[in-house]
């Protein structure tokens, strides 16, 4: 079974530029998550989708971050404009339908904002 | 707001030792608790998931316990190996929400 795919793996941009990350979850998984992991910290949930709908985006900085999930499968996370403090690893995870099920994580995209 | 703390932040042990990683959380109203492993430059791998009604879970050389009333969980690794070197993260899922609350992790180094 293929795991969660993410691209790109690494990205370096200058502040005020825009960037987009892509995630393809495990086939059949209804729930998709985007996390931000700053160096030395645990992951923090940015947004959770159930199929096409947003379940929780309370910690998403909506003035600069946006996310969408196309047809309930792939998802993109965008930052525009980026700030220095956005430097982090962005992790995508997916899980089958249901609360509390194990989440399967992708390898992450490491973003450096200069 | 749920706070998750992991102690120690870093640990170095010689191969073969048994070790314990600690996790504490401030709100006992949890749905479940999970332990993850993170290797450098990689995503997280789920190791063990303990439902709130359970006391422990075991997988191979790993054993995780949960004491919900005291807000504590431990991850016990038996007969450690160099391949166990990684960061171990504890995360709790609250009853009231969908978001996992993670600790900062314990960085483990097992030396040959």
C-alpha cells in the first residue's frame, strides 16, 4: 500500500514570496491533515479535512495561509506572503473515516524562508 | 488548553539497556494517546495507540502505559538497539476536538 506522498521535499524562498505544497493521501482515506513542525517542537495542526469539507482550521493563519482539498483526494497548502517564522517542516497526514484512528504521515516538506 | 510535556528532552544510552520515556498531559479528558517515532528528515510513524479505557499496549520490544487520572504515559523500550535512535513523540487526542496535541519529543541515541 502506497503511503502519503508530499512534494516538494525541500523549498527555499525569500520572505514575501509565495509557496505551495502538495499532498496525496493514502487511497480511501477520508480525513486529511496539515501540520506545521517548527524545529525542536512537536507538530501543530493547521487544518483538517473530512472529504472535501474543513473540520478544523482554528490554528491556520488565514491572512496568509490557505488550503484546499480537491475532489476529496489531493490537497494543497499555500502561503502568501511568506514570513521568516514560517520556516518549518509541513507534514501531511491521512486517516480512515472515524475519530481517533491512527494517522499516517508523509515525509514532509522542509521550508526555509530567507 | 491541553499541554503535553515529555521528559527527558534527550537521552543517550548504550546498546542493550532498557529505557523509559515519559509523557505528561494536563487535561485528563482524552480520547486516546499515541506514541510516534520520527527519524531525521522523515515523517512520523505511529508506534502505539492507547484508547482512554485501556491501561497499556505492547508491540514487540515496546510497551506503552496510560494513567489517565494522573495525566501520565510511559513508553518502555526493552533491550535498546542503535536502530532505535530517533525522536519519540507523544500525542493526545482530546475528547472535545479532532486535533492531536503533541509534546516536543524525546531525542534518543543508542550507542553501539
